[in-house]
C-alpha cells in the first residue's frame, strides 16, 4: 500500500515522543553527579568566577538552584541557544570565552561542545525557571518539556536596570 504524501498533517514538523529528551540527554538528565558537572561546566563556559548551588530539600520545600556570575545572555541569545537541539557552542561562540566587563583576565578555553548541559536542570525540576542578565537587561523564562517540541519555554518577564551579569537556574518544584 502506498502512503499518500499529501495526507492531512504532512506539513507538520518533526514529532517527538515524550521520552525523546531523556534518551537524547542520557545521564545528564538521570544522574545527579553528571547533571551538576554539566551545570557547573556551563558556568565555566560563561566565565563565571563564582557559582552558588542550593540543594533541594523536601522537608523544607527548598527547590534546587544554581547561580553564577558569568557573562549571562541576552533574550535573543537565550532563545537561540535553548531552542536549538545539539547547539554547537564552538561553531557559534568559538573555542574560548572572554571575561565579562570589569574582569581583567585572559580568555579561557570552553568545556561544552554539544548543547546538552542545559538539559541537566530537568533532573531537579520539570519545569525549571531560568533568569539571565547582562547589559542592564534581565529576562526570566519558564522551561519545560513539551509534547510537540522537546523543549518549550515561555518568557515570564523582562526587566531593564539589572546590574552585573549572570544566570540563575531554579527549580519550580521540589523533587
């Protein structure tokens, strides 16, 4: 039997099963040690000199949180990086990261290459919230695993007047 290529729905993009993202990310979304290493590596790649981690605690309803003082991202940078599966950091940003303004240091080599580290936060909370700021602008997003798209994010707020630079990823729920 031949399949009619003009059948209803043929103009729809790629479909994903709910389990796709976990299989794609592997241990990044299933092993807490690997997840933390990936999130700290992301901070390194953002030229962070400080990383604060808050461990989740069910007894006190404290969610997971990791915050760094790296270069942060603009809303446009965030949206491309989080939307692109298998984001090639080296191709788009180079082999080194330059220090943020006010830090007189040499560029440092980057660790990340394949764009999977951002998925580590799903181990600690689904959905999770990410706040990132640079150049006086702060953007906050809610990131979840979608049914039609593996990664779905919604812009929650944009604020002008943010000082410094950095990124904070926090759990929405305690797991």
